[in-house]
C-alpha cells in the first residue's frame, strides 16, 4: 500500500508543483495520476522512489516513511518505467532485463530463468529477442523490454511515467492490452502517470485527477469519475463524451437478459463492451442482440438492459437510439 499524507513540493519561492496531496493506493491496484501539464503528476510519482523529496508531508509504503529508507535500497525494490524506456544501448535485451537481479546478487541460472520468464510474459519470444540490441527493436518492443526490466526483481510496486506515450496509436493500444494482461496475472501496486483521460479510464482501478498547481480535484474509480465529477474542472477534463466512455467500461455481461433471444443479425460475446453491443443493436434485425459464448446462446442484450446497466453504475444518461421492432 502507498499513502501520500499532505504532500507538498515547492521549487524555490514559486507556487507549489504539488499541493497537499493526500490519497491511498491499495495493494494490488493501479492508481492513474491524470491531468494537464503542470499538475504535479510526475512529481508525485517520483516521490515514491525518492527521485523527488517532498517539501512537506510524507509518502509511506506499507506504513513506513520512504524518507527513512536508503534511496538505493528503496529503488531496487520498486520497478520504474519511463516514456523514453531508457534501455542501455550497449547491452542486449537479456542483459538489460537482468540489470537489477545482478545488482541484488542473484546467481546466473536464476537470472537466466527470470529473463526468459519475463520476456514470455510481455510477449517477446526469448529465443528470438534475448540477444538483440535495443536499436534492433521497434518502439513497442523496447517498451515491452522496459516493462520486463522493471519487473525483473519481482517488485511489489511499479511506477510508470507516460509509459506508452512515445509510440503510435496502434502500438499504444496493444501495449495497454499487454499491461492489463500482465497486471491481471501479477497484481502489482502500480502508480501510472498519463495526460490521456481515455488511457486513464482504461488502465486505472482508481484515478487521481490533478489540476495545474498540483491540486487534487478528485480521487475515485473510473466509473465514479464519469458518473459524478467532483468539480467543474473534472467535468471539463473528462469531457462531454462521458456516456460513451462509460459504455466502454461496462461489458455485455452487465446488461445480459438471460434466456431465449428474439434478436437477429450480429451477436456479441459476454466479455464485449456495451459500446460493441450498441453498435450491434444499430445493425440488428430486431430489438435485441443475442449474447453468445462458445457457441451457446446465453440470452440477449437490449436498449432497456443497457440503460439499466448504466443506471446501476450510477451514470445518469439518456441513450437515444432508434431500434427496429
């Protein structure tokens, strides 16, 4: 668990870069620090591994003030991923991933096994990639190696500063998928910085929305931020498309009406998003769309069931779509 207690950071006599930040990141969850430039996101992130020291307040890990821990020892127990990746150009992929285990004195066999395990985990076949140099990799591949290196010593905490911001949109989406898959497997405590609200909504268990000057405007789940923005700033930052974004957060299973279906045309899987279901409804031959899993029809999804799912998620919306009956 990570806890910020009234943390403020000032540089010289200027206004605060971070202003009295108080929040708690539960173990095994992903907290996304999101907001415009100048909101203190990276400053807050770097306080966890003491790359930045607070002017006042405390940062605690499992109840212990990080200021009481030697920074070198602290950093060896925290994974750190940055936008520029920061791989050592003179080392191959395996040596880059093995950096922290070597510093910790792991034996060679253990390191070799860990490198192969992590390359598999991030979707890079060890036999193909372990001896390549960074310049032989694509941007997305380098980013995956950076994640593998951050996880090498099995740290309980992972810090990610704009980790997917330097790649094209298609690769970025794939890397986000990979991160979600890895996090479902490992359940590390993650603090991630982004200025992209869609990325924040997709990756975060909780969002900390920071305004310019490092002021915390809201700290809540993605659903709560979309449903009930705490301030005008949050509402403006999230934007007018809150309903559509919420449809991407809920699945067909949330709106499933079990039993036989009267719908025709395309079907959807229970793990599909409600945005997918809405698209299918628009092209269906009836008032519903079948929900199919492994060839078995589980039931259907309708416009009314989607509305009900949104209401249960505390999103006050109007969904105005004409569906043939």
